[in-house]
C-alpha cells in the first residue's frame, strides 16, 4: 500500500463498489508536486505561492489577517460584517489560547466548551444551530461565517466573557472550565433576551451566507490569472 494514498470501496456508476485510490489534501499536494507534465505547472506555482504566503504570515501575523479580510471581500461579505468577523476571530483565538494553557483537548474539549457557550448564549446547541441555518451535516462551512451581525456580536460577548471568567478564577479543571463557559454564555444570553424583549425580534436567524461560497473560487482564479 502506498504511503501517499489508500484504497477505499467506493460506489461506481453501475451501483457496485470497487477499490479506488484515494488521498487526503496533503497527499494530493504531494502527488501534484511529483507530476512531470507541463500541465501541472500552474498547480505547482499555486502551491509555491501558498507556501511563500504562509512563511510571510509567520514573520508578520498582520499579513494573515489582511488576507483573511481579502478572502471575505472576494466572497462578497459586507464590510461591516467583515470587521465584526475579524474581531470575533481575535476574541476566539484569545479564548482557545486560554483553553490550551489550561490543558483542554483541541478537538473534543474545544467542541464541548464551545457548545456550552452556544447553548447559554443562543439557546441552541451547535448542531441544532447549523441545522437551523441549513448548513449540510458533512459540510466544512463555518457556523460563524453564516451568522448575522447581531449573532456575531453576541457570540463575541459570550466568548470574551468566558475568557475573563477563566482568568479571574484561574480555572483549571475541565468541569470548572465548563461551568465558566456556561456563565460566560449566560451573560451574552441575558443581553440577547433583553434585546429581543425590546425589539420583539429574535436574534437567532435562519439567514446564512452559503450562497457566497461559490464566489471565492471563481474570483481567486480570476485574480491569479491577472
């Protein structure tokens, strides 16, 4: 068996399953780099560009934020929304850094604590939230990329409040971090309820930005060719 790809049983057009060579994203990049054909040269140039940008971002993290902003602009998000999203990314990073420093597992642990904040802030779990916004179950679409301005604001409040509670109490055990996450979410949740009471409108919305996803590939391709 190759160290680069594996064989999986996939259903063919005739309805039968056959062993098919498959590879993950990293392995596909390795395969592209090994192709001697001139037709692969544009892909190799693209990979080299990505590598250069990544090194530049390590040297100057501000470049990474600028490129993220550019990607959102290319997708077609409103400027005001982008400003909130970028601020939310910074707040999220601060929170996850706290979790890492307190020994939380980046996978399951992060997911559990994030879900606690979501339940307290919006009254729905992450899985239910994605379903409400019709984000496909197996999709890699980011829930935050499909939030409205108000949803982003309350999400930031819940996560920032949680970070501050962690720092104040110097919480370390997972159960305590989970309690903090619920408290932080409750602070944002109470503010959300107050706003909903005054406006008579629900903050949690079915609105999403899934229609913008198809824009990025077309626009990036056009930009690369210029």
